[in-house]
């Protein structure tokens, strides 16, 4: 079989050598029910990839099926992705491509950080699923998964967008925020917090009340303190042993 234009023959060669790639569980659902959503999701990962370009060890918190992970892999040296749901992690393992290697693990961020610490981390479409009473523990453990010079990117749908959210989305969204609340929340953990807005696939700095989605780009970790304002005792941080699959 030959294509009409010679440059497209390469795509047939890839299919012959590597087969046809399949979508992850979540992205397959989007492709069947709402194909445009894939464009929005991939755009969020591209923003993260550009912001974290050149970082050595990067952590994804709440990776789901991890299907878009290779977008980030194009820009960073190594990636470890965790999710609370073993169904999604198994799916990611089954689709792992040796040409795009990264590690995955089942991990509940409410139980503790992922160690040893990373140079950067990102968490897309997760914090809105965390009950408000668990938010501080979740975020503290995310911050504790970073080196002192680490950065964290949080991505979440805006509170204002929820009037237009789908029925399925609303089931899990228990903690959506406006831009002010998101900034205030992340400033408890970082000295520098930059808020970006997003509508569909476009990231911008326009009027936040009209944004469908927010990014919080966080840097310069604050010193961790206990309820009395004192730093934790040495050895106070827990080391979490997660089940890790390394395709290499």
C-alpha cells in the first residue's frame, strides 16, 4: 500500500512497526461522548510541558489514565505519575510504550508525600475532587513531595464554569474555586503564586470571572510549620512506599 503523497508513507511505516495506538480509559470516553474535550485536556498538558521544560524529575499527581503524559515527556527528563485509582494505573501500564518510558504508581496523596522529592509537580483537574476538609492535607503532601526549589502547577475548573458543567463532571466537583480563592489557598504554601485563566484551549490573563479554567503556577515554598507556628521535628515527614512500575 502506498499513499498518494510520499511524505505520508512514514505514517504507514509506523503503523506496521508499532501498531495503532489506543486511547486511555478516560480519553476514550471523551472521544465517544465529547470529542472537543480532548482538545482542551491536551492544551492543558501542553501548558504544563512548556512551563516545566528542562526540569529533571517531575511528578504528576492524579494522572488518571496518563494518556497525555508523553506531551510532558517531550519537555522534561523523567516523569513519575500517581493516581488513587488502580483501574487507571493498570490501564496506563498496559499501554506503556518503551519509546516513551515513565513510571506510574497507585498512591493516595492524603496518606503522605511521594518521596524522594521532585524538581516539579503538576496536578490537573484534581483539587476540585478533594473535600474542603481534606484540602490542606492534600496540598501539604503535594508540597512535601517537592525539593526546596521545586515548583507546583495546579489546574482546576473555575467556580463560575460549574453552571455549564456536564452532569458527570458535577458528580465529583466538590471544591471548585474562583481565582481569588485559588490564589489565597496556594499562598498558604508558596511565596509566589501566579494565576492564569483558560477558555477552551486558550490560556490568557483576561478577566478571571469569565474564565472556564485556572492555572496556579506556584514557586518559592514556605517553611512548613505546625499548628503552633513551629517547624516540624526532624524525621517528622513520612516516606511513602508506593507500588511502582518501571517499563525500562
